[in-house]
């Protein structure tokens, strides 16, 4: 799948690159309603010292504030990485209409991998899911970021 210039996924990818430039895992998220961007965020867990400051969570909070409601029905979320269980739960609770995501996450994803939250009979809302939008670029950002962390002297390499 591709993403058009100026599209919500293009914005999410730019935010993911910005996150990487700030030593955050490169994930960006954008929420759109009727073609209008309500929220655009990037991972900020290190910056905010908050393990819940995933791009999706921050975008959901900002979009809810923009709308002045507790729901995001009729809205679509574009994110560069398959959401984790926490974010998938928030997506269901916010009642987002659609989820578009780039790269899958076999390790921590919870949409098409792991717990597959939306397939659970206990999940009260299931958004339409479109995977693979911007996948090549999303995956490239992630690979480059984590390869850099594993370089000699990087934070993920054991001391000499």
C-alpha cells in the first residue's frame, strides 16, 4: 500500500522520524475527522518520563480535547506501528471508526498479533483495521532506530 503526499500517514511518518531524532521509538499517530486533522503526535515516553506516552495515547487524548467529547466515533487513526495492548484498548474505548497502521509488530502488537484484542469476544468495539499503509517506510524507520541502539557504545550493547 502507498500513502499520498500530504496524507495523514505521511504526517504520521514525519512524526515518527521526529520521535527518532529525539531518541524515542519512531512512532507517529494522526487522528482525522472528515478529512480534518484533530491530533498529530509522536512517542514521548522518554521526554515525559511516562510509559503511557505512546503516540496513539497522546493523539487520542488530544483529539478528545479538540472534540470536547469522550468518544471519537467517526474518526480514523493513522499510526506507523501496530498498536500494543494498551493502545488497542484505548482505541476500542474511544470508539475510533478505523485504524490504519504501517508496520506490524509481532513482538508487542495486539491487533493482528499477540492478544488480537479486537477479535476478543470481550472487546466492546472493533474498528475497521487496514494494515500495511506506509509499511515500507515505517519498517525502515524502526530498523534504523533499533540498529543504532545496538551499535557499539549504544544503550542496548553490553559493556565491554
